[in-house]
């Protein structure tokens, strides 16, 4: 079967990845720090029309274009996006490989007829990508080099011997230095290079030029290296005789877990969600799902967590197959082992997992500091399994351990009142510290804080209660909002 290769070139892939989420009609560039300065890494069409180009200094670009918008480049996100496009391209053929950092190569031999022919397939590729906000130039040829040349220098389309010979020398994927040298000798296009004796080319420019020329013309084969499939973290065991006891099921789960954790360790991954499937002899299945508070691949820590779920399994007439699957994994790189390693995080994660097995992992929550000086907005509540403890609250004054909605008090309007009643109980102030004035955040729509300023006081009462009171100057009144430990 004749080999047919499609080359997809995404000329502005990094900038289009960003602009797909937030389109703009003004000049836009992505910057990357190179040679001790920020330079243009990628730009949209409007920026090119304004006279900007890749590699240009960002300070010079702003001088040329005052309404220029920019963002730092994210090379890792660009690579992930290109891999996403590679997976999408498998709808056309199963053999897809990367072409540098901004292109793809597809071997469509034997699959073009499924889309109505080669031209119909290319039109479908262009249409779907343009609708997604991604510009692309498509080239088709008998070789990978010919398809690449048509995509980059042939304005797209199907490569023929005549069209390929008319392309410039740079279409052979040579480095800039070699292309410049060839052009200085008067070799403008591929046809001029073909007319030269091969011995002369190899003697003056080495074998690289002849290699690229032969690859483009089909004299030498060039394979497409497809992207490897993602590793599958699943293991199973078929039993010769059915089992039904808990100890037997746990023994089988331990053997599977040992194999699975070895595979996770080889790929530096940790499991977050594990699914244990027990198939009965009547073809029914029992499922035990385990959600972990942190990525793990330690058999001794994971196996005991399955006991609660295995207790509730109905084995029926027996279980003849056990399957273990890591449904969700996360990166878990190897760490240096030392005598000062703190195991507190491991114990806390195991505790959160054990409690989460009983009440649900999302119901185990922790408080995290938030960037706000308003007491009600100074924290957020997040599931403990999907967050990490952060630093202390950024405040110069102590905050009460117990915080509740403001409750009015009955007392004098002195600052602060020496005697007052709160929750039907009388209090006498022993010591008062304050005031701490807190202004409302005008940019937030909060009706409780639209009334104006608040002056907070820390009150130690003679009755033993330590309260957090505030006074509102604009509408004179006192409130209790918290209590210290």
C-alpha cells in the first residue's frame, strides 16, 4: 500500500491556545525570558500586522504598539495542548506522531476512503480546527518530508514532483546556516539542488542535505513515531476455584495490589481512586471503591483500607475473578529517604482516608486562609483530601477561635461599655484591647458590610468570657461577633 502522509502545522499554537478561552481583537503576544530579557515567543495576526515578530524584545514591541496585550508563555501547557490535538487526530487514522513542537504527522494510508477521499479528509480537518479557533496549514504527500514542505512553504495542498521542486531550499527541513550558505551559492529552490552532482553536495555540505532531499523525494524511508499509549493501571486474577471468605479475598487483593503498586512505582505515579471488582460465578459483580486522601503506592498502607468495603461484599456462590484498577492517578516522584523525614503528613493522610471511607472524603474539610481583611471572608472551607495546609492568617491582630454572625448587646454606648447584657447574661468588662478599625471592601457586594466602618475590641470579662465586640460609628450600637478560647 502506498504511503500517504498528512502534515498539520499550527503556526500560532501557543497564542491561539490562550485566545480560545478569552478572544480579543487587539495585538496579543506571549513572552518568554531569554538572554536576560523578555522576548516575543508567539503572537497573533494583529500583532504581526503591527510590525512585531518572534524573538523581538518585549520592551521594543510595546514601543511599536501601545495597545499591545501580553501574557507569559507556558511551554508545558503548550506541549499538553499539542498532545491533546494528537489524540483528537486519531479520529482520522491510528498512526499519529509529533512534528516538532508545533505540528503533527499522520499516516492516512488506508483510511482516507472513510471520509470520502483525501481532499474531503483535509477539508474536514481544516473546518473542525478553524471552528475550534485553531489556525492550521495542511500538507499531503507520499513522504513525511514532502508533506512537511507543503504545509510550511506550499500554502497547503497535495505535493507533486513539480510543486515540490519549486519550493525553496528551507522546505527540506535544513538548519538556517545551511540554507543561507546554499542561497549565497545561487541555489534558490529544490530544483536547483537536484540539478547538482550528488558528490559535490556531499563533499561541500555533508550527508545531511542529501538525506533530507532523499527523504522528501521518497528515496529514503522516514517513519512516523506514534505517541505511546497511556499506561493502564489495572490488574486481574482468575481463580481456579471460587472463594467466599473475607481472608481469601483480602489475600487475593494483596497479590493484585503488589503488582499494581510496582507498576505505579515504575511510572512514578500514585493512586487516588482504586476500584476492586469481584466477579461471582453467576456473572454478577461486587464493587469496592476506595478514595485516598493523597496519592499512594504503598501496599501496607492501602490494603487495610479495603477491609471495611470487603466486609459488605455478598460473595453469593463464590468469587472466581478479582480485578483491581487505579481509576485516578497523580504524579508521585521518588523522594530522598533520610533519618529526618517527617511522617506527620503520611499519618494525617491515612487518618483522613479512614474517616472519608465512613462519611465520604468530601465531608472531611479544613479551613484555609483567604486574602481578605474582612473576618467573614478571611477563610475558605476546602476538602482536606484535595488541599494542603497553608501558612498562618496574614493579620497583625488576634482573631477569635469561634466566629459567628453579629449579635447585638444591651448596654451603654460608652467605648467600650463597662456593663452589658448578651444572650440574657450580664457581663462586666475587666480589660479591653482596641480598637481595630476595619473598613468594608467596596468592590464586594456584601449587604452586611455596606453599612460602613467597624471598630473591633477584644474584651476580657470578669465572668471569664473573652469576647470580640465591634462598634459601628455611623449607627451607634455594639455587637458580639466572636469568642476567644
